[in-house]
C-alpha cells in the first residue's frame, strides 16, 4: 500500500500520444497523480474540467498533473481534445500501476460486483515521496482539495 512519507512507486505508461512517460522524469517538481475510472463519464469529466479550470493555480505552484485510467491512448487523446485539458493523461490498460497504488479495487453497482478504479489522488513531492494520499475523492471538490495539499 502506498503511504505518505514513503517513495512513490515508479512506473512508465503511454500518454495520449502513445509516448512513454516515466514518473522519474518529473523529479524536482511536485506531481499530482490522479486515478479516475473512465474518460467521458460525468464524474470523470467534472473532475478533469475542475483541474483545467484551476490550471493557472497548478502552474503557479509548478505542479505536474498526470491523470491515469484504464482507457487507451486514443481514447485519452479524444477526451483531452474535447475538453481542452492542459495536462497529461496516461493509459494504464492492464491496470498494473493502479494495482501498485491500491486504486484497482472491487466495486459494486446495482447489485453486481466488479473490479474498477477507485477515484484517488497522490501528491508527490519534489523528492519523489508521497506527500498526500486522497482516497475516494469527490469530482466536484477534487481540484480545490489538491491545491490545498500543494505547497503555495
């Protein structure tokens, strides 16, 4: 389980353009790593657009934002373009990174259980350590919660 104060597990995933992105390449910058269930769904769209709408503040703090879901790079590209998202989306199609971060969990809806992504965010400091863990975040207040956790 990922814990505050411990090193963030490293990973490399393809972004919306199919290019490999490694967490280590952002060492020296604060990173907002947020896991979400699926592109183009109501909650995930509100969450992403909330970050977009607060983007100037994220930039002022020097934060890198990485959104992670099981969607493909092509689906991410469409989602990013449709909503004008200024940050990177990463494709965790086999949910290996989600499993490492403990966000691939059993969920239930309408009496059925299934595995899926728990909406969670990890703020990673400049040294690569987990500064804040936020589980089961609410899409509408996510951006404000993350900004409150980032150094000003």
